[in-house]
C-alpha cells in the first residue's frame, strides 16, 4: 500500500461517500493509544525513536479539530495515509484495579489490520491481551527494554512499508518456484507467509526454523536487512515465551497468559508434550535465513555479511542464491 505508486481508498468504510485517500501517502506513524496521561512514558519513547528515523508521529487524541468529522479527519483518513502504525494495548487500571480494553484503541487496531498496515502492537509484559487478539503477535515490553524492543520492531515495519511489491510476488510463478525449491532442499512445504495479519513480513517459514525471502527487482537490500533484524527480535521473543511456558515455577493456570508472548504460528507447538516443546526451543538456535536474488544483480557476499551482522554473536545460517540457481535446481529434480 505504500511505495512509489500508492493505491487510493475508493469509498468510505462507514458511508457511501467517495474517499480518495492514498494508502501510505504520508510519512506519518499513526499511534492508537489510551489517553496520554496513562501512557506518557510509552509515547515519549515511541516519539523519540520515530524522530530518529524521520517519521512523524500522529496521535489522534492530541489533535483537536472542532467542527470536523472526527472519525474521517482524525482517525480513518490518518490511518489510511500513515506509512506505518503503532497500537498501544497497555490498559490503565480503574480505581478498583480493573483493566478494561479501550474500545477506541481496539477499533483503530481493527482498521489497521483490515488494511494490512505495517503495524507494531505494544503491551506491557505483565498485562494480558484481550481474548480476540491473543493470536496476533504482540511486542511485550518493560520500562527497561521498551526503547530497544520498539526500535527493533520499527526497523521491520519500515522495511515492509518500503516493499509493497512483496504482496504481488505471492500467488504467482515466483511463489510456485520457491515452494518447489524449498520442498526439494528442505523436504517440507511452506507453513506460513507471516505470523499474523498485522505483519506483512517478506519471510516465509519452511519446516522447522528456515525462513526464505525474495529480493525483488528494484527492492533495496537494506529493506531485507531491516526485516531480518526484526525477524531476529521476534525469534528471541518467541524463544523467551516458549521457555516461560516450560518454566516449572509458572502455575498451569497461568500458562494461557504466557502464550500472549507467542504468535498463532507457534500455538501448535505448545499442544505437544514437554519434551516436544523443549526440542523445538533447541531447534530455534539453528534457525536459517535464505534470500533469493530474483534479478541476480545484488552483491550477494555483501548482503550475506550484512544479514549475519545484524544478529550479533548468535546469528542464523545465511545464504543468498539467485533465482536462476533456484530454477536450475528445480528443473533437475
């Protein structure tokens, strides 16, 4: 939806009036949030990190437009035009200590997911997600690590905002060839293109922990490097979540809450016994990234080194191959 030729939203989602707003047509980040007095720390950190990436924050509750159609001018149109979106799912407690999901925030969250915006959902680690969004991958944070985890997630969101052509590559010849190649070398079919509708990740998962992404013609290699960094951060969150699920000190009754840290992709894992889950956690240490250079023009050695570098001392196995190599391997099988 973002990119050089953004698409227009033809009609209003509430009325029959024409819309004409362009998806990703601005450099803003729409932030869905409870009242700022409840999440001041979060907003300060989010705005600071966005500023470093030259992205303008937009918080609807901080913008007053008397006499205007609030839904259209402050919310709907701004979500459509936003380059990326952030939703703060942290909930303030009422005087009785009860936490209730904010309906406005959840409504805006629904619009973001429906329009498949590059999206970062955030929630405090000790809080639980509402039941109907527990399957969506959410970045859990503490006061100490908020800046780090948000900065990592932001890199992936920005990479996805710059790679709208990825969606066009799915369902066509490229997807078929990649599926055939990975079935040949991996012995497993593609499991999922993304870990939830809120993430338009360029990486597909093929059996175990092997992730594959195409580098499309005209696509900047830096976008895949940024997406790989976000993928690595997500892998660490998933590993931590699974280890927490296995922690014998966590009462069984509390384990559903631990699953909030996991994506729907991994819920199948916790259906197994303790040994099966432990084996999956061990396998995560050997995860792999494969990039397919579709045009065959990238500096593959440089891209490989950059992909390895973003993960520090514990990095995945990385390989970069050309689409021509893939086609030849498939034709010989």
